[in-house]
C-alpha cells in the first residue's frame, strides 16, 4: 500500500500503528528512509512510545560494530537506508536469517525521493529484498509513504514490482494558503553578451523576510545552499537593526526613516535618519545598509509604548539560520523557539525538510523553484498553524523555468503534481543488481520475472562479459570481488570519484565519473548537504576530488561542448511540418571551462578554461527536425537559424524538468542547423546518464506541452535579445553564442503549427 498525502497529515501514525502491532505480535519490521537523519528522528519517536517489547535500532554506516550483532539477533524494528540494505544487509542475509524469517512489514518512507537513476537502483534493491525474504519463507507487506504524487499506485508498483493499493485522500485540517509568485526585477548589471541580470532570489528573500518579521509574521525561508541561507538571515538581521536604530527611543514620524544616507559619508557609518540625531551609545553599526531601511521605511509601524520600542530593538535577534547536521537537542530547541515566537524568521536549506517538526508558521518563502510541484506544495504546506490562513511566496531565480512559472500560474494551480519517473529496466542499473542477487543466492529461471522483462537479455550479456556463469542450476557469481561494488546506487554507473576533504581526509561522498567533470572539476564550488566547498584538484586517474571548506562569494557552472550521433530511432511521429523522435544516441561531451557568477548579484565574473578529456555516453534522446523548405522560409525572414535552434534547445532543457521530474543538470542538449545523421535542422535533448533515465522518453511523450511551454517561456521574458531567464544557459559550452531569441519563437511556432486539416 502507498499513502500519498500532504505534509503533516499523519502518515507516520498510519504506518506506525500496524508496524508496532506486528512487532508486539512476534514479527519484525524493516524501515527504510533515504537519509540517516530521518532514521534517527524516527528512532527517537519510537522510543518515546515506551513499548518495552519494541526493540528498535538504527543500522547504518555509523552503527558501532559491537552493536551490529545485537541488532541482527535481537532488534525487531530496524531502521536503515537503501545503501545499507544493498551493501551490508542483503549480501549477509544469512546472518539476518531470524530477522528475515519473521519479517512482516517493510516501511518505505519519503519514497518520492526514489526517482531517476537512484530510484531505479532502489527498485532493484527492493526486488532483491523480496527474493531474500522468499528464501526465508516470509512475504512482508510493503507500506510506502510519500508526499503527494500523481498516480502514486503506479509509481509504487514500479518501485516495488508489486500490485499496490493507494491512499490519497487527505483529511487533515488546513486553513487557506495564499500563494504569491514573485519575479525579481532586472538590474543595471550586465552579464554574458551584455544580457541584463535579474536581482537574485536570495536578495529578494532577505527583503521579504525583513518585511514579514516586522509585521510579526512567523516566517520560514527556504534557500538552496547553507551559505545562501546564512546570507539571507544576516541581511535580514542587518535590515532589522536599521529599523531598531531608526526607532530607538525617539518619537518617529513615518517618513523620517526614508531619508537617504548622506553622500560620501564615512563608509562605516550608518545612514542617518534626517530628523533623528543618532544616539551616542550606538556602538554597533550593522553592515550592508545601503538598501537598509530605505526601501520600506514608510511602512514601518510606529512603536506606541516604551516596551514596544524595546521590542523593536530585539528584533534582529529573532532571525536565525538553520542547516543540516545539527544535533537532535539543537533542533528541539529551535522547534521550541519557533513555536513560542522567540524566533520569528528562519532561513534554511531544505535540510529542514528532514528532521525538524515545524508547525507554528504563518508564512513560507521559497527562493527559487524547488524542482517539482510536489516539493513546492510540501514546502508551502509548512505554513499555517492550527488551521489558520497562511502565506507562501515563490521567488523566481534567473532561469527559464522559474520565469515561465511566475508568468504562468496555470502551470502550478489546478495541475496534478508530477509523476515520479524511474526506469528499473535500464540495463546499466539492472546488470549490477543481477550480479549482486546471484551473489546472494544463485539466480534461477523462477527468479527472472521478479527483475523485469529485460532480465533474460541482460543475463546473457553478463555471461558474455564473464561476470556471471551459467550452469544447469542457474546463474552464479564466481568472482572473488564483492558483486555489490558494481552498482553505485547514488551515482550513474562507472567507477565513482571520491570527494575527500583535503585537510582532514574525510570522505564527503562520491560522484559518478561522468558527473565529476561537471560538478567536481578543479575550481568548482561543490555543495554537500548545504555546506560549500571549493574543489582544489580533480584527479581522474586516482579517482579523487580534493576539496576544502570555503566561503567563495560566487557559484560555478561547468560548460561543455557536445557532439551527438544517432544510433537508432526507436519511435517517431510527425510534429507540425517536422518530425519528433525518441531513440538511442551516442554523446561525446567535453567540459571545456567553467563560468563564475557572483552569489548575491548574479553578476558574471569570468570563464576559466579546464583541461578534461572528452567522455562518451550511450544514452537516450528526444529530438526534432524541421524540413529544409521551412528552414529556408525562416532564413528569408532574416532569422539566424543556428542561433534560433540553439536558443530553443537551451530553453527546452530549462523547461523539461516541469514534465519529467529531473534537474536541468540531469539532461543535456545539442542543436544544429544541419545534422550529419538527419540531414536536417535538428535539436536534441538527451539523458545525461549512461543508458538513459527516462527523462528524454517523458519529453517525447509530452512534446507538444513541453515545447509550447518552452515557446511561452521565451516569449514572456521581457528582455530584448535573451538573458539567463529565457534562452541563455549557464552550462553552454559555446559561451551562449549564437542565440536568436525572436528566431527561436518563430522556429517553435513553425514546429507547433498543426498540419493543415485535410479537406
Ligand atoms: Zn530573457
Ligand atoms: Zn549552448
């Protein structure tokens, strides 16, 4: 069964009740979550139940060796993650035999996180788990919990391989939420090719947080990075300090605080409200006050009494920043402070999604599209205490998808949330898990249906490659190596690059080799659980990226040049005068440089060259072509066709995540006025993972909607010739050249023009 309902609707209670009952009845329960932090929180909740027969324990990478034996033999409620199940529990199933024999229920919590390649791996791990359970004679019930998703039953079936019932009606009390879509203005700053740059979402978030806290609205701001969250908190505090200063102990008339700072004043000094002499005891000047009180001074409420005035002075201390990795006690303190109102504003990475129970909020600010409607509603659902009305503001980033969404509310409201896409049949995912399964218990013909329809073919390939041996009794893993090492479940296949902190030797994580070129190249700013690191060196031969903790005031974007060749068109149909294809391609991609952009302003700081080898990727792509006659007609109108196709490609990559639940970094594109394999003007969008991940396929299935949205995103941006909000891409290996904004609109119009109706 899958329960798919909103934030704080009581999902935990729904699975805890039968799970605990199973334990009291002599059974065991396996609880899976994507993160250790969530497992730790669940464990705390279970212990608070004070049920003595319940022997719950976390089993993860941090579990001390001496505790592991106890857990295997005595625990009846084991909390773990897919990684541990894959690497440790399933390969050593014999040591867990008494646990598996009594296994009644498998709880898969937060299962909307299992999408794309990672989700496909988890799907195969769950199939291995089912096979091991069958070996010990148990047939556990799978109970999945997910944020709201469309067609949750179909997703759950793909994830587990089992028929699934779905529970989707959410009866929890909720007040109305007002949703605001907020587009920051274009600034005077100029970016690449003289394009205008928008004010950043974090700068706008800091302003809004200040205004809301002043209005005594308890507000949570979601920001992408920890550094971004801290910047928002610091900026808002500085602004509140300005207010406190301009109101400090003096009668203030509403207009006084709108006065400008004296020109050419002492750089360290505060802007001085014109009618209020600065008090002599003002020793701490808040930094960064050039915008400070000025922009909203007129709306500042006037304190009515001495005590309220003192209240204002304490305002800056009521804003805090939160990040991942806080201890449970700190999190509890924070929850208390938010509930009591001693903290009014909190800026956080989405680390807060996991592990903190925040229920007393009035407003939520979301700096940048969180990737899916499902996450948007999940974050917005944090606002609204005790069924009261609430506010949620989505602040657009300088990006085509964000721009499209703030101009097209209909893409958000009244739309079902996204289907969660995964493709467990991808041979690059399935192969390693078949090896792991054979190492656990030799595979027989009877096992094949468990692993899906492509299993026989993939098994043949594994035998040919010498990874498995076929004997009359089945398929065997006969190598000395651990079969589980073949699958890098959080990456995309290939030997992963280890990300190591150079000062301490601590392993932060791993990145699959193709992604390493774009995410951990030398000089890259690398984000890990909201913390910022700078990559000192990427050593591909050693398989290591050395990083150091750093606080650079810029972000980096790797830029690549790509060539693509068509191996096979698997499906195709007409699209307007052109045609649309889905098929297998070979992509040769070389990361050539990286772009640096200032964090606060979005200003471009330069393009640094890189020396990395080209990589070849066999994957799947969606592409469209336009006949020569149409192309010639557009060229006659004076459009630059290469620039038009290139602009359409960039915007299409930006918009695909609206339809395929991917990140723009999961996909890539190539566009050309004349492609060698098609002989036509062609635009490709491909899956950036070996073997494909289902994103391009989704683009093919939703092509008309996707390309219509792409056209709209370009047309609705008010810039003249293209900017990062529409057709410029931060990862363009050609430095965003050539691009033709009007040409792209006409090109897409041509493609989307339905064929003249037959008479
Ligand atoms: Zn634009
Ligand atoms: Zn480009």
